[in-house]
C-alpha cells in the first residue's frame, strides 16, 4: 500500500514516531456526553411542545361537535298568550313562560309522567338552559307560530353533551356523577329515534358569551379580535413603515436618533401589561374613550406592535444593497423618489413578513386587554369598534377561570381556533418570505 | 526540548532531495464542495524537514489541498475528499485514524491571525492543556516560554504574558498563533498564507521564523507571493484551476520550470 | 353638517385642486413637459396638500376645542345656587343637560311648544324617544340645554365655513404659484419628510406617555400611602373600600416582588440550561436537516400565546405535580397527602421556563454563531475536540453576549403576566417553599384593575405604582443587556 503511494524517485517514507498519549478515549467520552446534553435539551423542548399541543387538542377537539335534541314543540296559546293581548301589547310575547313550553316538549317526547315532579325535572335538565330563550326569540320574530307545532333543534345540556360524547365514566356510582341512569336511558331512547344527534358546533363561532357552557360561543371574541387586528394593521403598518424610512434613510446619525434607536429596542421589551396601564391611563381616563371597546384595545396593541414592525422594517430596508440606491440617485431621482420607487418596493416582502408576525403576536396578547376592560361579559356581537367586546385570548382566559368541566372543553376548543389563526398567519409569513426572498 | 543543533540543520539542508524521507503523501486527491469539484487528482508529496510552498492564482485549489492535509475541510459542510493522503504511511482519512490526534500531529496556522480572546499565556497553554501534555504549573511555564522563544516572540511579550492576545500587533499575533501551534509539538505545520495580512517588516520576521522552524518541523505553506515561495521553500508546487501543474525543487522552478504555464505564472502573465 | 361630510368635501376639494394644478402645469409647459421643474403630479399634490392640510388641522383643533368652550359658557349660565354646589354634582347636572340637548331635536314641534309652557314632563317625554335621564329636570337645565344646542350649532356653522374657506383659499394660493420653474417636488417632499418625522416621534411619545401617565397616577397613590410603606412594606392587604373598615389597607411591595423574583428564578433554572444546550447543539452539532426541523419547532414554542401556557399549567402541569407529590408522599410515608399545591411557585416556574426556552435558545444561537469561524478553526486546528472548542473557546468568547441574552430573558420572566395569573396563585406571602403558591407584581396589577374602577381609591391607583416599579426594573435590565450585546457585536464586526 505504501509503495503505491510513493512516487518513483522518493526513497523512504518517514518512520512513524512513537504515539503520544493525548487521552483520546476520555476526551471522546466527554464529547459524547456533551452532545447528549444538547440532544436532551432539544428533546425536552420539543416533547413539551407536543405535550402542550396534545393536551389542548385532546381536551378541545370535541368542542367542535355539539349534541342537539330535535323535539316537536307545541306553541300553545294558553301558555304563551292566554289573554290574547299580543296584537295590542307585544311585550307579553317577551315575558311569556317559555320554560314551560320547552319542558312540555321534552316531557312529551320522552313519555314521562307529567305528575312525577322528579322525573319532569330530570327530563327538563337534559335541555340547555338556553332553550326557553331560543323559543322566545323564535316567537318574537314570528308570532304566527303560536298555536302550531314545529320541530325545533335544542342544544343539549352540557352534562348530557359530555355523556353523549363518551366523556362520562358510567362505572362510577350514580350518586357520584352528574348524569343519572334515568337520563342515560332517555338519551339512548332519543338517540335511537334519531332525535338526539351530534352535529357540527356552529354556535361555537356565532354565539356570544353565556354562563351555560353549551350555549357559550366565540362570536363576540372573533369579531372583537377582527376589529383589533384591523385597527392594528391600519395604524401600525403605515406609521411603522414611515418611522423606519425616516430613521433608516433620512435621519442624521446623531445622539437623538441614537436615543430613538435605543428607545425602540426598549419598547420592544417592555412587558405588555405596562401597555395596558398606559391605555387605561391615557385613552380611558384622560381621553375619555369607552372601556371594553375594541378601539382602545386596538390603539394599545398598535403601540405594542409598532416597535416590532419598525425593527423588522428597518432590517428589510437595510438589506436593500447600496448599489440600488446609487443607481437611482445617479439617474437624477430625488432621495424621496429613490426610497419610494426603488427601496421600499424591494423591501416590501420583508416588511409584510414582519408585520404579519407582529399581528400574530398582537392576536395572542391578553394582559393589556384585561386592564382596559375587555374582560366584560358580552353576549351581543358588537356592531362597531366603539361597542363593548372581548377578544379571542381574553375569552380563553375567562373560560379558563370557569370551574365546569364543559368549559375546559370550550376553552381548549377556543385555543385550537386561536392557534389555527396563528398558524395560518405564520404560514403566510413563511410563504411570503420563501416566495419573494431575494439574495443579494 | 529536542532542538537540533546548527550542524544538524545544515546536514538536513545539504541532503539531496530524493533521499529525504516522505512525511506526507498525497495520491489522486480530489476535493468536492457539494457538486463543485475543487481539486482534480492531485499527486503531491511532502518531504520531512522541508518547506514545501504551494503557489498558483487565487481559486486554484492550493488552500483546499492544504486544508485536506489535516482534515480541516471536515468542518466545511458538503465537502468531500477522495483519493489518499498518508501521514507516515497511514491513510489519514481511514476510519482508524482519529481526527483530533491527526490535528495534534499536523498543526495549522491560518491566513488571518486568530488568537483566542484570552491572555497570551492561555493562548499557548490551551493546546497542551486539552491534550494533557503538561500537568504542573512549571511544565506549562516551560512550554509557554519555549514556544514563545522559538516563535521569536519571547522577548517582546515576556512582561505581559497575562495580557490579552488580541492586544498584540498583527505580526505579533501571527507569531503568537505559530507559537500556539508549536506548543502542541506537531510534526507538520500547515500555513495558509500566513503573511497576507501582515506588513513587510512583520512578514520578514515570520519568514525568518519559518526558516528556523524547518529544522524541527515539516512545513507546508500556501502563498500568493512568488518571492516568498522562493525565499522560504525548498520544494514548490504550482496549482492551476484545481490541477497540480508542476512540482519541483524551488530553485529549478523559478529558473527553469518544466511547464509552460508555470513559466507564464512566474513571469506574471496571469494570476 | 356632520364631520364626516366635511371630511368628504375636503377630499373632493383636494382632488379638484390636484386636477386643476396638474393640468395648469401641463398647459404652462406648452406641451413640453421637460420645461417643468417637477412632474405635473407634484404640482397637483402640492395644491392638494395646500387645500387639505391647513383645513384639516383647523378642523381637528376646532373639534377638540369647541365642546370645551361651549361647556364653559353653559356652565357660566348656571344659576348661582347650582354654582355653589360641589363639583361632582355640577358634573352630574352637566351630564343631564347634555342628554337633554341630545333629546330635544328628536321632539316634534308641538312637544317643543308644550315643553316651553312647562305642561309636559320632560323626563317622560325624552324617555319615550329613547333618551333616559338620570334625574328630574329642573327649569334651568332646559334653558341650558337650549343654549348648548344653539352654541353648538353656531360653532358648527362657523367651523364649516372656516374649513371650507381655508380649503378653497389654500387651493387658490397653490394654484396661483404653479409655474414651470416652481419647485413643486421639493415642497411636496418636505411635507412627506415631516410626516415621516412625526411617525418616528410616536416611539418617543409612547415612552414619554408610559412614564408620565404612570408617574402621575402613582403620585396620586403616594399622596395617600407614603412611598416608604409601599416600597418596604412586608404585608400586602389592600382592603376594598366599603368592606367595613375605614383604613385603606396595607400595600407592601416586598411580598409581591419576592414572588416575582422567586418564580422568575425557577423559570430561569429551567430555561437557561435547556435553552443554552439546545442552542449549542443547533449551532455546533446539528446537521442542516436536523436544524431546519428543530429550529422552527422551538420557534413554535415562542409563538404560542402565554394564555395557552397558563391554561396548560392550570389543567395539566399543576394537577400532575399535585398528584405526583401525593403518590411520592404516600410511597414514602404511607400518608397520601399532596405536598405540592396545584397552584405553586414550582408550577408557574416550570411552565414559564418552558415558555422562555426558545428566547434563550434563539438569542444565544445568534450570539454563538457570531463568534468568528476563525476562532473555531484555530482551536480545531490544534486538535481540540468539538466540545473542548465550545467549552474553552466559543463559550468564553460569547460569554458577554450570552449574559446579555439571559438578562433580556430575565426581564421577560419578570414582566410575564398570563402564566402567573393562572398558575401562581393570589396569596401574597413571603416564604421559601417552592411547593406553595406565591403571587407576583403582574398578578396584582391585573387583580386591582379588573372589575369596577374608581380612579381615586388607593386600591386602584396602587396598580400604577406597581406598574412603574415593574417598568423601572425591566427597563434597567433591558438597557444594560442591550448595552452588553451591542458592545459584544461591535467586537466581532
């Protein structure tokens, strides 16, 4: 082997000197240990990520289905408007005893003896407490229903819903669980007749908040978050880009701009709750804007997101090579034209990526919104950014504080919705970066 | 330390080239960076206690060849070496050869001086410490002093051994890096354009140092300066576009090269 | 005329001025556009700015100032006995007058006449129209409401006239100055530049706003509670007003600060080793494939909202630790009683630590990769193994930067809110058992400011004192950290 290696005229291969002991074995053991620590650390982080996500998904995926009970309802005039006054005084329709209407419907459908008080109560408990309100709204909207029999789809009570989803352990003694054997029998009866079924939970996305878990939805929170995002986008993007253009392209390099620079970096690291205090003191207490309004929330989140957008935009502007600037200026463009015609369009993908990431951050922010009163219990979807509202993460916070098991499901469902939004936004940012990224 | 006497140096120098033992042997060495091929079947030997200069226009592969001699190319992602490189007859890319041990035997000095951001003393002691070459404080003191002595830096820094190595001048930093390499007692020292970042006076000092080191070490030096190759080396290899064009005694190379391209390069027609 | 209508008119005037000025410029150039100093669009923009900007500014000032002036006149017209009442009652009266003023235009002509003669109950009449009043209407109020409406109407009319005049006048002036050698572009660009300056000043204004607003509110608080009692008090017991006791309660910062620091410390204990090792592994060992997979996964951890971590702590980590402690205790002593509370320093600390891992790892990853390759090569070239190179060359070189990164992470831990709100508990106590709940500054800010607020009680205002404390601590940490990191980067540039 060695001969083959040497050229013809070379005489000898140098003799190998005695090997020194440089502790190779011990040192490689240390090397392997060190590497293992690194892998363990990485695994720890990733395992917790999956643990967290799986907890949320395991608890939450059932929230997207909801048990409904379809019952024929008799809108008897005797119960709703016994004195036949509705033509002159519509308010009787609002005050009528719809609880009885709903109870009669379920009692009849199950064939329960109407005299057996305990059974009637147990049967009625299978329907959501929101059922009478649902009937009221139907009758108020269409008084001609009175006297007719119509099949209405009711929400099942949260306990029944979770039993129907198989979340109740039926081996537990009856006295220790919230669903009685009697009710389970009825459930089987209703399921067999097709009256009770699981359906997609549209209420989760359209309803406002409710103290009954089965009727509580994210409608208000989604609209509120939408308002917040719109306000942040409309305010933070132009202001952030304008500020970055000034600082990066026009500002003289002096102590003042240095101060602004340090200031912006610091603002990016100020705890978000401090922005909530700022919003409370300035926008609500001083300027007199309404509490709980998405407008105030949007302003607070705008101030919070601005530093992120400015930092990202400045990086994107800086990445545009000087040669482009020189080329534009060399053709006689003014500095303003150079920026707006050449530098800004080239930096746009980077700016938008930064903006989306900032928006995603703002979407998940909770603490400042708590302070400006967006934790209000709001049942009606707000028509404008001046009306009280909540936001997605705040709704999660409020539901997380509820004790009932069914609210855990709702909370997890809401988290899934929030995370889906965040994933879509971040994917958008990644795609934008991939699609338009330029290497100079 | 095993410093040779002046007489021994002269003896080595007088030996005709073809009976000096081969320290390293390269056979059909090719290097790829990803899909790009940087070296084409290079056959080049390195003789013991000799300075071998690698010259050629930039991008010709001379640094790539140098870095494959102690497997520094391993640190570059996507880099692949084929062919054989042997140190004392053992293939250094063989699975049985340990890269840490190899680099302890084949040291390297880089283009830009890269002292660690530590004191001068710690810079020198680093190698012996990790390899366990010294135990007591006295051992370390001795190694540090001897290495700095040999690098010709001792007199300049002996009063500030515990100050930062980055505070030295460029030339001193480079000699510190050479001293750092010597402290591990390597058999071969690879130098990758060690003077390119230095001024002429510092360059002269380093060249003088190379000349002295040759008595104890085998040296391979990459340089873009023909004059430097002529001044410090006994053997010269000329690279062009990834091919080894010519390998010859330095004297012959600079007076009467075999290959037309070498002549062109030396005359300054390209590069 | 409503404000939005005025704005639309302004825009129309502006657009008209743009068109006129641009076409005038084209006409003046005699068909040779190169004879103009600027492109015609700039002349148009110049005219549009003159038409809109002054008018809009006046409009804004008017909208803010006019209600104040009107209010002063109306209040000036109050009878003397009303003027001698306390300010709060005067405010109430003025609020009613405002409501009456809003309701009056809704009434029909007969109703109005009936009101003047005093034959109709104003309150009932207005309630019918959907304007509820807080109390019974006194005659002077009706009068004041009429004055209010009249004044407001006049003001509006005057405002519309002034704004229209300014818009048209501005447009006219701008149109007159259009000339081929007129430097329209430079003028327009100067306006844009000022707009850019205004945008960047918002960053400064935010900081000033934070400091000023919190200082003023905190000053109100310190007028009732001496600063010494707040900063060095060891008992946190803010009794709510109306709880029967007359004392304001005790507002000691120390227990909250202790909880904040303790939980932050536990969090750093989790986050620093894990994050640092993860960063080292990704920067120095991982193949590009592993890195391209692991790095985004860790970044996902950073993108998850903290409320989700709080929920995770509340329903998974907390109960798990509690049950675990029960089992461990049972196996050791036979007594199945949990010694870790579901809400505890440990729960909050661990979950916050997980949240902080990606911050530590991505910040230190940046720092580690900023260490020049030449240093690594130098060490590897001497025959050091990778871990030796990292431990003895890379990390020491990166140390200042890593310290900076850790300080920034610590500041995040101190300011974190949602995790501790859900996982740490609300009991403000000073103790050293990590298995027991403690509370933090941020938890108490949220607790004091949710629910009904009155900006006069120390129970509410204390939140601002807590806020300024929090702001000061994190600001110091951040400034110092940024300073270190900046110096570190300069070293290798």
